C-alpha cells in the first residue's frame, strides 16, 4: 500500500533539487558571460567605426559595462565568494543554517527553505548584472541602481540566516535560536 507524501516529504524532494538547479544556474551564467563578452567586442567595433567615420558621438560606457557584466558572469562563483566575504567575513559557512540533527521534520524543512531562499538569492544576484548590462544600452533610468539593489538583495537572501542573526543581535531580539 503506497502512502501519500506529506508536506515535509514534498519540501525534502524540492530541497534535493536545489544543488542541480544551482549547477544549472552557474552553467547558464557562464554561457551568458561569454555572450556578453562577445556582444561587448561587437559594440567596441561599432564604437570604433562610428568614431572613424565621425557620424556622431558614441558613448563608450555601453561596451565597457557589457564587458564588465560578461566577466562577472563568467567568473560568477569567484565574484559571489568575494562579495560574500566582503559582506559577511571569512567564516560565512559558520553563519549558514545548521540543522541540529534532532531528527524532526520541522528542522529539516527549515534547512531546505533556507537553501531555496539561497538559490533565489543567486538568481537575484545574476539578474542584477543583467539589469546593469541593460542600463548600459540606454535602457530605463535608474537601471544601475536597480541592478545594485538586486545584487545586494540576492547576497542578503543567499546569507539569510546570517542576516537574521545580524538583525537579531543588533535589535536584541530572538527570532531563531
């Protein structure tokens, strides 16, 4: 007789997919990084052609930001580690949510939820770079600030447990024990 899975089993099954999704997102960022770098080289060529023909002044910031975005996406794990160490210090692994091995389904579900929020944080961090690259092409106003907001929010979401501990210690309250 087959038993129907409960909510905790559903969360565990979703949690088992976090690591493969993280690998997929990292691979997609490599592909996007190469794409942005090729786009930057093509944009540099257009800038050089316009300057030699003296049509009109061409902005140089677009290709530079595309090249920067391509490099950041191509080296995403190192860039994310550098941002994490700058924000939360060397021992950020200590600040990750640690399951106390009590064996309860609730503790396992909380750990999986923190991992899912970490995955969403990485996606937001990457999206921030995409928004900055779009702003380089003369996109909407405030694109760079929106991109930086996504990057900071993604970094805080990735380190949600450390951020909660930081707020908890600052305000003198107890959310998580």
